[in-house]
């Protein structure tokens, strides 16, 4: 059985990927020419969509790391051990 934390991570990842696929399909439908070739404006929008996707996943990853971090997992204890050792 999957833990609650894993279910949240999977749901966020799948929804982010579906959002990216939807944006790519939307750009292709709006800026695709009659011969199914992407226009230069569409290509630029596609590049920005990819950049936005990378930034979105970065923000989501950082947010999940802070929200799903439970005390006692050792993430916050490493800093205190390193400082006390010095």
C-alpha cells in the first residue's frame, strides 16, 4: 500500500505533466499551420512552455520537500549535528 506522502507526490507529478501536455497540444492547435508545421511564434511559445514546466516542477519539488518533511526524518538534524561537531 502506498503511503499518503507518495500518493500526494504522484498526484502532483501527474497533474503537472498533464498540464504540460495540455499546453503543448493547445500551442500546436493554435499555431500549427495548414501543413501541420509549427509557426515561428508557436515554436517560441513551445520553448517558453518548456521553460515554464521546468520552473513549475522546481517550485513544486521545493514546496513538497518543505510540506512533506516530517520532523525526525533526519533532514533537520544533520545541520545541528554538523554545527555541534565543529
